[in-house]
């Protein structure tokens, strides 16, 4: 079960209808896409990252989360995590990794957003930016089902769940792509009930045209008052051990 630190717990995150009026354009660093060969593509010619995006698009009856196909961009290869907040949503590999983030972390999704409905049961983080960074410095990745490396499609599928605000399950007995740990050689390329239900519930107020919302007030707006708190943080996918969740450099949850 999760343990909290500092008197705070992680909040659900979601993109507003203003952001999802069209699918999110998430660019992918070319050193990731260039690694794929013809044998890695599915019957539609999609690479494993695009396949993962389409899986999440299919999880919700009314929302296409991600724009496909993707655009390849140059990698950043920075050890400053804040430099990835550049107005461009992205998926990157890192051969340097980041000071203060464990070498046992396989990948992270960092996010920025504003806390909405603070102090109420409907409190959540209105996401404004996110990036996925995969730790190639300390780990190896593959698409081979017989490999003892980490399965890159599984990793990206998991991190894309965080990208749209889905948290890890609260216990290890729940079958889910969104479990917080991953073993070498494991493949979890199909979304399970927890994953799909989380996507549907997190965006329950969005209709087919993303024109109306319900449940959480102001879910679809992009105007922020002086009292709205901007926060940043990241989720970790670990090879074993505790997963740590951080918001504004404060440890808010361990599980």
C-alpha cells in the first residue's frame, strides 16, 4: 500500500479538453525510432511506440490521447531535467541520466500542471506539459520476446499511462501495465482492466467532441487564478524496490 510523506498525497492528473481538442503531439527522439527495424513493425507498419500510443487511444471510447504517426526530433541528452520543459512534448532516451534519480529507475515521466479545486475531493492536477525519458545509461532495451533486456514497448506503454495522468495501482496484486515495477524480459503490451478503467474514469466527463465536461468543475478551462498552484513532479518505473513519487522536489508517496 502507498505510504505518504510530508502530509501530502499525489493527485490524479489529466489534460483539459482545451488540450485534447486534438490529440497530443508527442515527438520522439530519433535515436529511439532509429533503433527499430522492419521486424519490429506491426501489420500496419507502426513501430512499438506508435503501437503503444494507439493502445491508449483505444482505451477510451471518446478520447484520442495521442497523435499518430509521430514526428522524430533530435535528442536533448541533458542531465538537467527542467531543460525538457521546452513547450514540446517528447519521448527521449538518456545515456547520461539525472543526478538524484536512482540508477535502478528504468524510465520516468515528468509533468507540470496546476492544482485545481484545491482542498476538495475533486482536486486534481491540470496537466500542461509532460515528457518521458528512458534510462539507457543503466539499462538495456529490446523488442525481442526472448531477451532478458527490458521490453521497450512495455516501458513506453506504461509511461504513456502516466503521461495522461494515470497512477500506479495501490497494491502489487493488481494486474496492470501500470504496476510500478518491471522485470527484465517481462512483456506487458496489452492494457488490462485496471489500465482501461483508469483511463475511462480519469476522463469520464469528456464526450465524443470534447465540448462538455461533468464531475470536476473547471476541468476544461485553461485560465488560472492567482491562487492556483503550479506544480511539477515525476513518476518512476523501477526494476525493483520502492517507487518514489515527487512533487515540487518533495517526496509525497512511496509504494
